[in-house]
């Protein structure tokens, strides 16, 4: 299973978990047992947490053994300190697994660099896609390829974070450093001579784009923000709105109606930028959680 489809399945599991952890565990276990070789570390982590939260610590430990011991995968240290895994906190096997995972994480951190896919101009217009947390550049490419809908006038490129999240996935931190690879990529691409330059972000990638526009010389013609997790608004809302207006950047905000965490932020950004007179729209996507909608929209329809 590719990471995009896996992420969508995990969103479904979260929805089921609202009715109970055991029910969500059985839902995800059923999907896993049909094709176990197609699932990555995030699914095994979810199975561990769901079973742990449902009072099945032996099953939780078993999933972590499969992931870390058998498959050689690893996780960001803080995710293995979780209330759902609390029953394992004094288990020697769990502590050994966590130590092995942490060591692999530290090794990955020391070797990882941000990666911009762009090498040359191949189309008149450019879309730079920024992944969310627990994702990677390939996830972003798959998501935004659907949005481009085969329009050959657009070139799609990605920027991948320098911060590992887990085996094969990456994250962004909400600080004064993590956004800099995004800003550097935008500034490099501004000079490449495209007739239109648009940046698309998902979740935490939206925060990185807003920080890049606000705290650097980076600019583009439009930002398309899907499921925007944008904590930067808490402290820097005025600065962000000012930068967007000064640089004449259009804003297209999209968020699932069932995305309880991000929809209030999407609405706040829309209200602030509309009041400031920016070119902005907000689309609330029905029957959608923290994900791209099942039926893709198109970039042509937004701009």
C-alpha cells in the first residue's frame, strides 16, 4: 500500500476509534491481515496504540516487536511515550525496543538533509508541493498530481523536510528553523522564469509555507492550503496577513468539514485575510477528515 492510501486508511481508523478503541483495532486489523506486506510502520504503530488503549498490552508489544525488531523500522522518540502504551512502560522488552528505535532515529537525524526535487524548467507553470507530518515527498507528489488532473502546462516539484519523523517519513517543527528549506526552495524557483508559480501545502506543510512567506523573501502567485494545521497564527497572524497582502499572494484554503482540529484555523485565516482585502476563498469539503477529499478538485478550478 502506498503511503497516501495508508494515511487515508488510518484516518478511517481514527473515525472508528470515536466509537471505541477495540472496534477501531478490529477494523484496522482486518485491513492489515488481508495484505500485511503492503503496510508500513504507521499502521503497526496504530495497531499497537489501539490494542494498548483497548487493554491488550501483549498485542501492543507484539506489534512493536514486528515493526522494530522484525522489520527494522523506527519512530520519533516521543511517539513511543504514549498513554496508550503506558502498560508497557516497565516492560523490559518494550524498553529494549524503544532504545533500539531511538538509536536508529538519532542515526537518521545525523544523515538527513532537505531535498528539493527540481532540477530544470520543463513546463510554463510550476506547482511546488509541501508534504505534511508523517508523510514524505512521494506522498505530496501523489496528492497534488491528482489536483493537476493531467494538465501538461504544470510542472510538479516537491520539497522534503530534513527532519525524520519515522522510518520513511518526515516532519516539520513549528519554530524559526524548520521552514527555511521551504523558503530557500521558493526563492530558488522564483528566479526560474515560470509564468505562474503556485505552492501547495498539506497540514503542517501549510504552516511552513506561511512562515516562508512571512519571514523570508519567498513569494509566489498563490498558496493552496489543504487541511491547514497552522499554529503560527497564534503568534504571527498579523505578520502573515501583512506579508501575503504586500506580496499580492492569492490564497485558496480547503479543509474537511470533519477536520475538528484544522477547520477552525482555516476559518480564522480566511476571516483575517478576507477582512484585509486579499484574494482568498475557503472551501469546506463535506464528509472529509484530515485528508484530501475522495473526489479530487482541480487546480484549474481554484485559480
